[in-house]
C-alpha cells in the first residue's frame, strides 16, 4: 500500500495545502512509469495508489531503478474498491479493451490513457476494437482530451479519454485547415519509436528485428484513423478523409508525422503558416516553427512542434509535426488534462524539459 | 597503378576468356567501394583502373580493411587519358556536378552514378543543379539506366545514367499505374539510411545528431522529384505530378518508400496486385510481395521488394517499396546495367545475397 | 544579457529568499546545456550569466528547443569582468586548456568542469595536457570535487575541480579496496557513449563511423589514468597502479566500467560487498547493488551504481560501475558540489530521475 | 527435400566435378542461415539437406527473403537416417545440449557449431553445461576446430568441434604469449553484438532493453572461460588463468576483446608485436595491425584483426582483437575447417568481404 499514514505528499511541501490524491493503474508500463515520474514532482498532487497486478507487492523504486527517496512506495493489486476509496482521481494506463471493464465500476473522476473511451459511440469502438463495450453510456459524457481542441469541455470533466499518440500528432496540424474549409482529404505518413508498442514480449520487437530496420504496418487500417476523423469532425463539424500509414523506427521514443493535404483554396506558404500560427498562438505546448522539426527536438518535452509548407507543383499543403509519444502523446498530455480539469497551472510539472 | 603485368583477372579464371577491362572513378566513397567489391567477383571483368584523388597511391586493401588477396591494387589519380587508355568501360562514382566535367573528355563507354546525365535536357539539369552542363549534347544519347523500364535501350548503349536511389524506389512501384492511366498524382514519402548522404564531414551527419532521431528534409524540393517525373513520362508518355518528401533514418543502409496514388479508376486490391505482378513478372530483381517489405529484407541484395494495397476509404492506391540504396539504388544497378549492355547474365555478381 | 531587471529567479519562488547568482561559461556544449537545465529548476539559484562566444546574442531557448518559458535568456560573450560582476559563483564548462586561461582572472568561487585543475601540481598537468599552466598557484588550494571522497574539503571551497567522467566511474568502486590495503593493481575497462567526446565535427564521430561499431582508443594512455591514481593516493595515502582502456559505444550517454583488481587478502564475495556497502552507506547518490548495473539503469540520474564480485579462479575482485557521463560524470556532480559548498540540500535539483 | 533430381550443384558448375554433398541441421538460426549463404557459393559443395523442425516444409527462400534463384530448396525435418543417407558431411548449427543427442547416431563426418564437443572430456562438459553427455567416447577423437592452432589435426578429422565466438577472439591473441612462457594470467574483457545470443524470444533481447544500453553478464562465470583455458593448454602444454567478463553491445554483429596479460618477462612493444606477427605470419585470416581494430573493420569477413601494445606503467601486455561472431566466430570458421579437412583452398567461399 502506498499511502503513508500521515497522508502527506512524498515531496516536502507545506502541510496546510490541500493535495489532490491521485492513483495510477497499470503503473509498470512505459506510460504508467512516466506518469509516476511526472506526478511525483507535481506540487498539488499526492500519489495515493499504484495498481499493477504483475508488480503487486513490489517496491516501485526497484522498477524505476532509483532508491534515493527512501520512500516505501509499493504496488497494490488492481482493485476498484481501493481506487474509489483512496483516490480523488485515477489515471488508467491499462491495455485497450481492459480499461473499460475497470472503469465501469469506478466512481471517481478518471483520465483514461487507453483507447476505450476515445470514440463517442460504442458502434465505432466495437467495429475497430472487436469487442463489446461494457459501459457505452459513459461514452456520451466523456471528453476527448486534446486540450488544444476541447479545453472548455475538459474543465470540470469527470471522464477524460486521453488521445492516441499518432492521433495527437496528426489532429493538431490538420485541424486548423479542415476547420477553415481548406482541406477535405489528407495523407498522414507517421513514424514512431518502439515505446509506442509497449513492453510486450513479441518477436517483432526483438532488437535484431528492429535495429537498422524500418517498416510500415497496419497500412490504411490503423485504429487511430477513425479516431482522428471523429475528433476533427466533432470539433469542426467538417469531414476529413484520411489515409494513414504508421511506420516503426529503430529508436526508443518520438513520433514524426508528415501530412499531405489537398489545398482546396490554393493558399500559399504565408497563408498556411498564418492559419496555423493563429490557431495555436496562445497554446503553451504548441510551437509553430519556420523550419522542419526533428524527433530529437521534442523528446523529453510535452511540446508539439509544427512546420507547414506548400507544394505548389502538386497542389498540396505539407505539414510536419513532432511529439514525444510518451509525453504529449500519452502521459504528459494526461497531466495537462488534469491540470486543466482541476484548475492548476496548465504547465505545472510538464513545462520545459522533462527528460 | 592497378593493372598487373600479365593483364589477367584478379580471380583465378581461365586465361583464354576475353575479359572486360573496367575502371572505377571516385572509388573511395560508399558506392565506389561497393562497385569494387562487386566487380572483383565478376567472372567476366578485369578491374584495370581505380581513380581517386584523395586516395592516390594508397593500397585499396587498406581502405577496404582486407589484405587476404595479397594483390597490389592501388588508387591512381583521376586522369582522363589513363581512363581512355586503360579501360574498356568506366564507372563514375563521383559527386554531382563533378562528373560531367570528367565525362566530357572520356572516349570509352561509361556508366555514371551521379545525377549529371539523368535528365534528357540541360535546361532541367541547370535549373535543379544550379550549374551549366559542360556536354549537353551527350544528354541526347544517354539512356536512363533503369533496366525494368529501359532495358532495350541499355543494350549497346555507350552512356548510361544510373538512376537516383530514391528515384529507383519510387519509379518502379508507380510506373505500372501511370502507364495504364490509373494514376496522375502521387505522394511519395521516403526514408533513407545515412549512406545515402555519403561520407561528408557535416554536422548533421554526426552520430549525436542522427542516433535516436528522424527528420524530413528537402520538403517538396528534392532533385529526384523532377527525375522521377521525367523518367516515367519518357517511358509512358503520361504525366505524373509528384509530391516527394525524403526523411533521414538512424540506420546505415536502405530506403523504404510509401507511395499514395490517386486511384482514378477505383480498382480494387486484386487488380492493383495484378497490374504490378504482370508488369514485373520476368524481372530478376523485382519481388512483388503479399506482405509489406521491411528494409532488412533487402539490405545486401540488388532486389526491389514491392507491396500494393488499396485504401478504399480515401480512394488511394498505396504501394510500398524497399531497396538497398547502395545496391539497387546505386552500385548493384550500375553492374546490372553493365551486364545488360555487354550481354552478360543479368544477375552475374549481383544475384542473391551480397552482404 | 541574462539578468532580468528585477533580479528575480526565472522560476516563481518567493522574493524574500536570498538566491545564489550563478553563471555558466561554455553553455552551448553537452555539459553546459545540462547545467542550465538542472540549475534552472534549483530553488536557491538565479542564473545570472550565460557565456558562449559561439552563441553570443542567441536566445537560449532556440538552442534548447523550448520556448515555453517565454524568458528572454540570451548568451553573452565570455568576459571575465562580466563574470566577476554578475555572479556569486561561476561554472566553467569549457574545453581543457582553455579553462585555466579564463579562471586565472576570476575573483569569485568557481566550479571547473574541465581537466585544468584536477591535478594538484602543474608538472603532472603539463606532462599530460602538453601546455603550461597559467595559474599553478591555484592548484594548491583547489579541491578535487568527488563528494564521496572529499566532501569535507568541498564545504566552503572556492575552487572545485569537477572530476573526469571515466575517473568518477573508476575511483568510486576502487577506492574502498585501496584504502583498506586490499588492492594495489587494477585493470579498468570502460565504455562510454559519444557525448563524452562532445559535439566536435570530427570524422570519427560521424554516424556511419560509430553506428554498429565499437572500438578501444587511447590504450593505456588516457589522461584520466593519472587523475585516478592521484585522487585515490591523495585521499588514501596508498598507491594504486592502473591499466585503463576506454572504448566508444554506439549510444548517446552513459559509462560502464568493469574493473579487475588484485585480491591481495583473498577476501570472498561477502567481504567484498560489505566493504563497498560500508564505505558508501550514507551516500545519497551511490547505490550498491546485488546484480550488475546496466547503463540504462543510471541514464537520467546522478547515481553511480556499483556491483562487486570475486573471481576466485583467477584471484580477482571484479567491480562494475555505471554512471550517466553527463550527470554524475559532469554536470550533476558539479551541482552536487555546489550544493555541498553552499550548504544546500545535497540532492536539491539532482535527486531522482532528471531525464 | 533439397536435392534436385540430377544431383547437380545449385550454381552452374561443370558436371564432371565431384561435389561434396553437405547438409545443415538447424538451418533457421543466425549461424545456419550464414552457413547456407556461404556454402551456396562454394564451388565444390552441393547442399543436399537442410534440417529444421520449426521450418520443416518451408521454402528456404522465404526465410532468406530472396527468390531470384527459383530453386525449390525446402527444409526437411531433422532426421538422422536422412542425414546419414543424403550427406557426405553434416554441419550442426543446433542449440548446446541438443547437438550431442543427434550426433550420437550420425555415421558421417560432422562439424558441430554447438559447445557439445569443445571439451576433450565429459566431466568438464557436465560441470559447465549441467547435463550428461550422451557420447563421451566421441570427445576423445574430436578436434577443436581452431585452424590456427590445430590445422594438422583438422586434416582428415571426422568430428570437428567449432570453437565458441568469444573463445576464438581470445585464444588467438593470448596463445602466442602463453606458448612462449610470457604470460600465465590474463583478464579478457569482451563485447558482443546481439546475434551472439541467437533469435530467442527473451525479454532481455527486446529492442528497448538493448538499444542505448550496455551491460556485463555471466561475470567470471561464462562457459567460454574453461574452453579457452583447455584449448590453450591442450596446444601449448602451458597453463593460463583467465578472468573473463562478456558484455552485450547494442549492435547486430561483431566481437571486440580487450585482453590484459601479465608481462612476465617485461618484454617491450616491439617484442610483443614480433611475437604475434611471427606466430600468424602465414595465416590467411589473421591480420596483425599497427593500430587498434574496430568491429566494423571485420564485420562481413572471416578475419581476426589483432593489435598488441604494452602498458609499462602497470606491467601489462594489452592485446585487442576483433572478429565477426557469425563468421570467424561461427559459420565462416566452420567452412574454413571443412576446406582444411577436405583439402579445398582454405579461403574458398570465405575469402574477402562476404557481407
């Protein structure tokens, strides 16, 4: 059990500050461990529960290879009653199709990092994930947790579906153009590091299969394609038809998406840049650049870097985005959502370079 | 000087066989070294000249890290008279814009691995390479050395322009569809290992800039884009408008191209596969696959692997190709061209796995 | 210029707290950038000066790829008067043999990350670094900034020579055995990521020279060998003869040292472990482990992990250590030294996972 | 089944040449596939059998990703009767402790790439491999297949135990010094690419566990240590005590060993170099160098590169060797052994650069 008797935060903050008690379920994967590292340094958060069936009873420091804190943080088993009792807010970093089974009985606010609540109706979910949704009613009130599009609805929400990593990297650069009626069809060619695939023991994730290699997978059949189309449609009321091909890079972290959009109004390079800069001018985590971003520019940050160009020769708007799949593509964005939902400073614990 | 007195091949073949005396200029770069390794094992070839100003006088074994042969092969300076006198055929593995200055005075047949003779007119060359062509008349009779499209013209040719690496990986999968009037616009998203950039001492090629990174460059402005459009047009009489974005992978060798074509006649997956299989059914180095290729599938071979799919949702034909940029994308294809031009077995010295 | 008018820290701390004004010279290299990232989050530090001749005038955010802070931090030129006037403490992250020329005229306390003040006499420095020392008198009072050996002398010191990265990884595991008279001769076989070599534009640091490769260099001739022997001797009064061979790994960060010591008293595995655990039992950044450490265990932390074993067959104590060369091997240790010297909490800003 | 009716070699050699019919068991691992690629190009060999229980019935081209040959080579099940009937010689590329169970009933000459016949007595085997040897009598007549030490005994041998990869890289540089009474104790610190661990689906071989990492394993407890000591003793009659620590590199192929030997007679650098050059002066695959070898120097070749130095400060001879673990460390050396045993040219099919 992880709550210390005195119910004080692990870091040495003042006692009279009211702390948000948060739990993390599935804390042994990449995104769970990253959540833990981020939340541990959050000045308004007390980590009150860590759930992992595979690490139940283990000390968290052993997993994270650090024992300097000398804190007896241990994993508990995954238990709904414990979650409801111990936490004000629960982060679910569970596999797809496992998350909704747990969330069904959770009575407290939740931020779900799986895909289980990303669609706003169960039919689409069941088509793409091949399983019946256990709590379709919760889909109606969930908010799609992409702050740059849905910040207003995140405030005060009790169920936030954290977006997919590819989806984040593609929606952000496409949305301003669809919204303005400048594009109705796009090709998104994305490349991701292996942490996007988790820690599963699969032959295709062995070093000798990945190192010095590169490949496409789920060609025009990846589950983030309908997620992207739905989220953009939900916000803009416009339709976008997307061809999406993800690729696997021989690196640990990061996503680069190169997106080719139809240029319906034949706008030029300056107009393209202006549209995207105007859209995101007040966003703390969006950086619109004048040169193409690289994956190393964003690894270790919650930022999304975007560069826009025009291919006049073939009538395309070309936009390139880069994010860290574990931060803006997962755990960083989840904390950003929490910060917004609870009225904390939006950049608290996720501003700047996190490593 | 590299010719041994008795003018016999380095490998132990019969004396009475007439050998083709070939030279290599620029033999110290990636493609030059690969040419040397391939031609060394070719049963009808005698390497009679190795030209490199930077390695002039050095023993080639020191460069290649192998001295088992105990052969006194040394680099000479680059000298047109020597080339004309010592060789029946010269391979030029020189930088772009340096090659045409040398070839201007060469009297023997040549296979040029640079871009200097890839366009069939000097205007396009001068626009994209920013320099005046020294022998534009030679452009008229040169053949674009992509055997799968121009084999007939390669036979007996005296000046073969070896295609660009990206161009090879993109023309081969696109051409059958353009030729059949099924596509007039395409997006090509390619990723290459660093050997495509040569051995230049540039900051952007340092390990810490490439490792764990991925980036786009020359966005819709790469010189292979007009090369691809011209070559397809020259062969098919059809126009294709191409958006092309190359990317740099943190690997040594290989190119993967993911190509999204308009599907003008709404053909289905079976028709798409049939068209490409029919086009290349007799080609020794094209493998049309039923699953997507990976870069490691082709590294060390002169093969181009192609996979075709249809994205009905967004009306696209999606084709993925993989080549080794140093073999089918450069030196392997150059030897394939030589084999065709001189009537050798087309797969001699480049069949199977080369390493 | 980097000091904001109101002379407040960049982060939002209380006004009435007295802040230490620190400067960084050479802030554009790996260690300078890391110092900046660490010190930026230190609750008692105000960054008051950033010196870099190559980046003079540039905004630091452009270099670090982050502009979320919206702070106008710019690099200044390297100027001794400015340093003396603007700072309470200066960190020098300069090249070897450049640092002492600057430090000669610095009147404020300094922590030097170069090798220029690591030896306690100029003769050894001049022999190994091939240049005359400009302020040999300063060597007398400098302290060798390895806290686990010289913490007492670091308190209140005005010139701290931050240890070499290899030296840190080797001294820490060897020292307890030498001190106890259990070992007088050792072999240290170390492997480092490329950031140890800095950002220099050298052919041997190109991606194609490092990727998929591994090599030894400076065989039994590396400058950290006398540094190690002197530091251990200075503390223990014992002599240790060391054979040291460093190797270059195809990774970004981290050092692993495998050390083979003579086992003079034939102690067994338990005694070996006990000696090292006893030595470091109160050290916040030393973790003595029961299984061998890996580089990924320590990357992103200021920790040194140590594992000890005995090879009874050949009479050796074998100890393996791992550090992050940019943190415990450079910038992290430099901040640890500052924390000690100024009486801050020793783990402030460097505890736990830094990224 | 792999034998074509006409019993001719796959490559187009003359009919009247008598071909050696060879089989490969366990042909789907790294070393089996490499054997196949090498033997396929051997001018005196006919591949008559490929055994793999996991790939039984599969076409070999699918595995090797190449179908240009249009040859119907398929894997058979592993069957002793088939081996005895179809082959003149069998290569066993099987797991340790599986190989001896098969070899027990094999009546034809064999080259075994496992560890099962490397020791000359079953007691040592059983101690280190933890299993009873099924045919200890065969150990008496086996030869340890390191050509540079045991070439005389390999000629005409019917059971050749191919050495371990680390063992090859360590015995070759140590042996000349032990033989000459110059060294009786050594430390061998080796680093290997992941192909040394095979294709097993183990968590520690996942990309995210290997990439950007480096670690020691089997510290002073690796099975190649007694193998090395026995082989050197068997040849020289001298004893050598060895401390051996292997490490895992984040690369595909290659081994670098850095070896620190006691320098009993205090010989100098010139004598050290002379001893090793004299020992190997007629060896086709040993290259004694004047600068330290790197792994990339030998990958793709059957060469062992050796560099020798002296550390006078600490009284050590330091020798560095590099090999390709799949070639000189496994399949290349196995073919070298075959070439010697059958009187073929020793470098046939393995000379020069293999890829």
